[in-house]
């Protein structure tokens, strides 16, 4: 069964600290993995997109890693800021020809950054 | 501001009714995606259109339908509404499809009473 599991479900850290969010998936065949940031009540914002051949991708203070062999991804946030408080959603796409294919969503990690 | 607009922002209706949600993609984007986000189900992909044609279907109910018009705006029609259809409905767009970044609109919050 194609699934995406994220951990932890929620996380509280102090401003300025680093943190790492995890995403494990069983989606096959794998096409790509995306990390989104979603502020409460707002639409998700894309952080990174990685394909099978990519191990690491950065976007400012956000660095995503992908291990396609173990089907694991992580999102590392460096020097956290109050504005990083949001839900972080991992999305995995299954290959289906040249189209988008099926999308499998994690339930997200709710990150809260305290001053 | 992502450049994707959605109307209305909020919608309150009764069970059994039908509503239409509208999405205008970013200028130049050919692909439109619809998502549903509820508290118990999280974010779910409903359907994708590319240049007027349906390209991928997700967990879209038969009571729901969508279309993309020649001017590339899209509408999501929800009929025979049930309490469980209460959710945030997001539209996203991308230039083409596949590995493109999707830009999400602000969403339409639907409440079915």
C-alpha cells in the first residue's frame, strides 16, 4: 500500500535552534518527493522538489535530503525563526507515464518555534 | 501572493446543495490542480487539468466534478453536499506539469450545515 508517514507529528523548538523532520514512504514506482510549508489557513508553499537521482536540495535555511534506497527523506531547518512555525507536508508522486501521476500526502509535522 | 486566485473565500451552505468553486491560475500556467484539506483527512489531491484536458484523478468523489475552460480558469463543482464535505479547497497551478513547482491559491473554506 502506498503511504507517506511523517514524524514527529508535532515539534516545539526554541528560536535559533535547528530541527529535522522525517518522511518515510512506501510509494512505488517513485517519481519525486516534495516538501511544502503551510501556514495555518493558508495554501501550501513549495520548499523543495527532488527526483530519484537527487540526494540533497536546499532552499535558504531549508535543506531536504532523499535516500531513495531506504525511501526516507528529511527536512532540516537551520537557525529557526518564529516565522518557521507552520505545518510541513511531505508529498510523494508515483510515476505514471508523462503525467503527474498519483500524489501521496503525509499528514504533516506541526512545528512551533518559541521565542 | 502566489498569483493564483480563488473565489469565494468562504462559503456556507446546507446539505444536499450544490456549489461551484472558481480558480484563476497564475498568468501563463497551463496546469490546474484541485486539493481538499480537512482536519481528519489532511491534504488530498482531487484532480488535475492541463490546457483544458483532464490529466490525473485522485480521491475525487463522483458527486464532484471539475473543468478547465479555454481561458484556463477552472471550476470545481460539488453537488449533493454532505457534512463531511466541509473543508478547505485549494487550487494550485504550474507552468506545465510533472516536476514543476505548484503555486497554491488562498483556498475556499466550505462549511456544510
